[in-house]
């Protein structure tokens, strides 16, 4: 047994309202640069739907993930090492930009520049790749909320798989439609096929916390990782020619903050925490013969952090004491392994994904209420789960390689929790048979309810705060002092203003915020070369660089007023200069 | 031996090597982030799928041909029973085919670069210069091959190759090279220019051909402490053991 720690996430899909806040904040934090306009490290897709990039789940087309060969060993679906090198000059299964979408902006200038005329000027969409006018035809969530579902829905690879078994199972007519949202980030897999596909060895899994990253200095842009990832969560930056992917917000996680997507989630549906797993058994677990057993095999890898044997092994393998403590309080371990209500996404790709999902129960409850039943009584709910097979089969294709058993179990647990907690809330007599029917006891149900419904910030996000003994190397801390009196200290680099490394935005923001909070005057870092950050600008005064330097007005004859040097800028006294 | 001969075949090769080696080291140290293929496959793949393998595989064969033709002395191939005529014919046929494939490949790639909007707008001036030199080197090289096929049988293995080998022992055999034909002179000069600009263009990706992929384990683990290893710790932040 070799114990390793892994940061994991659980998303409770019942709570996702599809607001895309996670996607937007993630994009603002990580991919608001040129070259990654089309990239969403976090995206929210409507299921059933095509997903982003379109039909990414169809591995017969995209050849991502692993397959088990006839000798029972794992191999990359897109081919082994030799095949990779032979196809390196033109990767035959790289998605085209249109499989994602062609990024665009609008020609806003026309709105102000257009000559007077009878027609209102329009801001035409223009491609960000070629600058040419473009007909917008697709985006990261074009089929949001089942938009165009009669047309696109049947092409959902999951729907195709279910329909292959029975034509009648999935319907897109209005009365029988169903949908739910699926937020997706990188799965930070235990057996990452993107890492295995990288010819340069630039992608790696961090030994400490299992976060999968791309070394930007070693990536050579061979693009095999994009093919290797079955979730298509590694992207190619077409400006820098390097691969980029979700980083699990490692600079935040390292200092104990949740990822941006979790932090900003409106529904508070995300949970972050540690898993301990047995690294020696990962390959064996990913190679089990029947793909329906992959979920069980993956669960089996997760080690019980309360088991003295595991604790001893973890200490031996160098896992710090506070990490073990965090692992014992991990909400993701409890949801995935103890209560078994969280399921992995597409275990059949054999990558052992570490972002887990609690499947949605809502469609079942709503359907019962619509048909005039008590949607929250246990017998009704249990019966409905079995009767309404459409969602269960669809969910099973997503989360358990098509095995409806575990999905039904989860839904029954959630139903039991609803029903039981209603009795608690209404002060009715508690029916112990309800938890028993799903293999839990009353106390467990209450605990699970607490975690799913009430848990506060520090219970949802149990993140080990410090990497003992190496705190000085943290990305967010150790970068401000390139040179004595250097950029971080408010000076310039050794060879003038443009030399030295740029100040990390976080450091600059930190200083700016501090100045703003502690000074009486204008929040102006007063550092040569400091960027103007509109987020931190308090509207007082005019930081240098906000506007281009004013042009000298030609001196008028007879103007005797001595303009002199501009007055000292002070808070609350805007001058004419400031309003220009 | 004129001064020009001395400069072109005695001095220039060493200048070129100095620029190539020095430039590569400089680029590797200061621009690892820019060290990439800068692939444009995301924008267009239909033409790339034909042109790129044609060009790259053709080029690999061309490189192997150069290595054999320049490094292996004529006496050695003679000793294994390969007559100069037979050698010449096989070099002509293989080299001609490979060179033609490479040229067609690069032709497709340049056409694609010019006609596909996003690819063209992602083309830098550096790229354009590189393409000019690269295509010129290919055309001149193919010309020497074809000239060898049509007319006066000039045996470069008695002129260019000895000169090339003599460079490595720092005793450049300038006289031999001076005796080679004009076509060979032109091709060699363009080739030297190509190698001199190599480290400063996207061509550097060839130096990091990922052959190590064949020998490493599939899953790469890296410790976070070692994770910053590609970037030197900043002054004042070294750990006690790497100070």
C-alpha cells in the first residue's frame, strides 16, 4: 500500500440552477487572455445535449481515455507511444476549433462611427481568429436549457447509446422532456490519460495533492494531451502554442482557499476535500474487465482515513499530520465513500476521475407532484424511481457506465433523506424503516442532510492550509522580491523599468488593496509601471496611466494665469484635470 | 584559394556553428516558454494532414541522406561493394523522391498558411523569413540533385563531403569545397543561413523531438517542491539544501 493524497470535488447536481457563475468567474480568473478565448476550464452543459466541445463523449470519434486490450492491460485509446510519435506531425483526432466554437467579438466601433443614415448601425460579430465577419453558429453552451433539443438532442452520444438499446427510451417532445445541468471541470484523474499522452513529459500529477498540471516551460505543443483527455478538458492555446487546463486553482488551494468555481457557486453545490488512495492499486483498478465494475473498483481505491493501518501507512509515506486531520474531516470522502451518494463521471473512460457528482433527484419529485401524488413520501418516491426509468438510464450512462443499480441506490438514499427529514421538520413520528430501506440509520441520514443542506463554508471546503516546511515557496507568497527594491518592493528591475519579472497580479492587487484600505488619499500604488486595475480603483482621483497624457493646450496670448505645477492630488477634490 | 573561398568555406561554417549552438543555449535558457511547435492544427486540419507529414517525413529522409552522403567516405561504400554509379543512382532516386515530397509538402503548407485566414493572421514576420530561407534551401538542394541527374556528373562526395568532414577536425579542406559546382556552393550557403537562424525561429521544436516518450513511464508524478525546478528559486527564497 502506498498512500497518496488527492484533492477532490463533489458537485450536488440537485442544486445546480445552471447560472454559469462558476464558468464566468473561472474564465475571468484564468482564461480571459487571447489564445484561450474559446477555452472554458469550467463549463456548465445541459444534459441531454451535445456538450462542449460537441459530442466529446463519443470516444469512437475522439479516441480519448484508456481501453483494456485483449491481454487485460490498459492502453491509450488513441494508440501507444509509437503511434503517437508517427502521427505527431498531424494529430488525426484533434478537435477543430469549430468543434468548440469560433470565438468572436463585436464590431462595437461601428455603433459610434457609422455615418448618419436611416438605419441603425449594428455591431457585427467578428471572428477573433481571422478578424473576418462571422455568422455565430455555436458556442460553449449553445444548447443551454434544451435550446434546439429536437434538432441536437438525438445527437447527444449518451442518448445515442440508450437509443441503441431501445428507441422509445428518450423523448424530446415537450411533455416528456427532462433536463439537468452538468458543471464540468478537469477531473484531476488518478490515472490521467492526458499525462500519459504527453510526448514531452510536460504534464504531471502533483505528488502532494494529485492536481494535474501542464509545465508551460516544457510543453512543446504536440497536442496529444487534447486527444488523450476523454473529457476534452485540456485545451490548446493557439497564441502561445501550449496546452492549458484547469489548475484546480492551485495557488488558492495551496493557501487553503477553495477554487474560484466553488467559491462563487451560487447554489453552494460544490464540496472540496481530500481523498487518501492507494497508488499501487490504481492501474489494477482501472483495468477491471467489466466496465460496470469500474465504479466499485474506484471506490475501493479510496482509503478510510480513520483506519489506524491507513494512518500508519500514510505517515510512513510522508503525508503530514494536518493533512491526515483534513482527510478525516473530508466532505468529499464522506459523500463518495461513506454515504455513497456521489458518483464519478464516465468511469468507463478508465481514468479514475476525481470530481464526483450527486445525481439529481428533482425530476422524479416534480413528476410525482405533477401527477397528484405526495412527492415526498418514501413509498411513492421509491416506486417512482423504479418506474421513471428515463432519467435513471441516462444518469447511469453518465455516472456508472450504464449500470442503473448504483444510480438507483443513490436516488433512493436522497429520496429517503427527503422523506425522513420532512417528518423531522414537521415533528412527526420518525419512521426508522425509511433509512433502513436504503441501508442507513437515522443518525447517518441526519448527518448526510446536514452536509448536503446546511454545511457552512468551512465544512464544505476542507482544504489543508499549509504545505508544512515549504510555505515560502507558495506561488502567492514567494514572488514579490525578485530584486532588492525590485518590482514587488515598488522599485524597478536591474536593467530599468522593463527588466526583471513582471509582478504577479496577486501581489500587485494585495499592495493596491492595502494602500486603498489604509491610506486617506487616493488608492494609487505610486509605483512606476504599475498597472491600473479598475477593480481596485476607488473612483477617487486619477491614477497615472488611466488616461493617456493630456496634450499641451496651445498657450493663448494674454493668458497670464500661471498654471504652475499641477496641484497635489487629494481625496475628494477632483480637479478639472481629473474630469478630463 | 581566394579570400572569398577562405571566408565562405573556412570562416563562415564556424560562425554558423557558434550562432547555432550559442543561440540554442540562449533560447533554451531565456525562452523556454516560446519553445513550441506553434501548431495551427486547431484552425485547419484538412490540408495540414496531407502537407505536414509529407514535409516532415520527407525532410527526415533528406536529413538521413545528407548524413550518409556527407559523413560516410566514398571509400567506405566502395569497400562494401557499392560502385559510385550505383550509389549515385540510389542517392538520386531516394533523394529526388524525398526532396520532391518535402517540397510538395512545404508547398501545401505555405499555400494553407496564405489562404486560411486564421493561420495567416497567426503568421509572424519571423515565420515568413524562415519559410523563405527554408524553401530556398530545399529548392537549391533539389536543384543540385537534378543537375546531377541531367548533366555533368559532378561527384560531390569528392568535394563537398571531404570539406564537411574536415570541418570537424578544425582543418577545413577549403580547396576541395572551392572546386565544387556553383549549385553546391549556393545550396551550402543557404543551408548555413538556415542553421544560423534556426535557434531564433519556430524550427527549434526539432531539437526537442520527444524521443524520451518511448522510454518514460506513462504517468508522470512530480513533487510540488520539485515542481518549480525548471525555474530557479528566486534570490532569498532558496531552500536550505539548494543554496
